[in-house]
C-alpha cells in the first residue's frame, strides 16, 4: 500500500510539472540556485564579445562584480555562468536582492561572448554598460 501511495504521489508531482526542464531544475529552484529564469530573458539582456579567453573573462568578471560592490551567490566555470546580487549600492533602480547573471560562451581561444542578464531590464542596461566599460580596462 505504501508503494502505491508513493508512486501515485511521484506521478502527481511529475505530471504537475509542465516541462522536463522544470523537473530537472526543481531542486535548484528550491535551493535558490536556478539559472533557468535568466535563460529566456531578452529585454533585460546586454551582450558583447571581449578579447579574453573564457577563463580570463570569467576571472575578470569576478573582479568587476567586486568593483561594482556586488556579491556572487553561485557560479560554475564548467557551465559558464555567474549569478550575483546586491548591486543596489552602485545602482539606484534595483533592490539589493535583484539578481544578475553573467553567461560566458567561447567564440574562439581568445574571444568570449558575455551576456549580462537580469529580470530588471533597467538594471541590465545600466549595469551591462558599466560592466563592459570596466571589462575593457586593462
């Protein structure tokens, strides 16, 4: 009887999820580490290619986040992303909990496309502009 109830509950949970990505992403969402909310964002997205290897772009991004007085919540070099928050000290139009994601895509060995994405499009535009200015500095 316990097996039937457990299987029924599992089936109910799985059927309540609308897509396979939602099921896979559920633990990350529960823990507050999901990046799925950034992947469909087009309005709050600023992209640019920088003349740095992916690893160097990743490391410099961490330095720029610190310079902008943000804090990193989670990151993955292998998956090519950093999520940070607490930019309210540097930008007036956001809460300290507003998250910004930085996605990295290697164009070639010496160039990396970086996407700055936030669900707050005003923050994305202004932070993206300042971010790429700082990235261009040596």
